[in-house]
C-alpha cells in the first residue's frame, strides 16, 4: 500500500528532509522483517494522509540506515520519533495499536511547536582533549 504522503528517508538525506524541515515531522523506524511494522504501516500511511497539511511523515529502514537509528537510540522496531524545528520532541517504541499512535500524533501536533521553542540545544563542539 503506497501513497504520496509518506517519504522514505535515510542516513544520506536525514538532515535536509527531517532536521531542516519547517513542518513537524514523524518518522517510523522499521525493518522489512518486522511483523509489527507491517501491521502498523497501513495506519501510519492513513494518518499521513489525514494530517498531510500539518506534518511530514517519513519511514526509515533501521537496518540500512544505522547512523540515524543509533543517533536516536532506536533499539527495536517499530519506533516512532516526533521532531519539530529539528528537535526530537518525543519517541515511542513498540507501538502496535493504531489508536495509540493517532492520539500521540494529535498531541504532538497540538503541543509540539511549543515544546520545541522551550528546548535549549546542547553544543557538541566540546572536546575532552582541550
């Protein structure tokens, strides 16, 4: 089941597609062998169409894109991360019920930009070696 509202993202285009995206973003980390991912995917696509005007939806194959998966602490699939203004607002692992995912999307869209405005980013240009 395909639609034009869910894009595929990976290590190579993560920054431009997710971190620099002006709209809120929801990413589903998945594996091709994950039965729970396959079960939730049609609902993820349905929600992408429903909320297309206020949020971007992407999928990321965690096995083929280990850099992003490791960076966001993904240890299993399906895992969903919600970002706003390039900042991770929340993460959800092991979601298997569509109503739970939908409620989290609605809460994120209602409160996400406020949360992003209240986050102070860490500076990673520090070195332990002086």
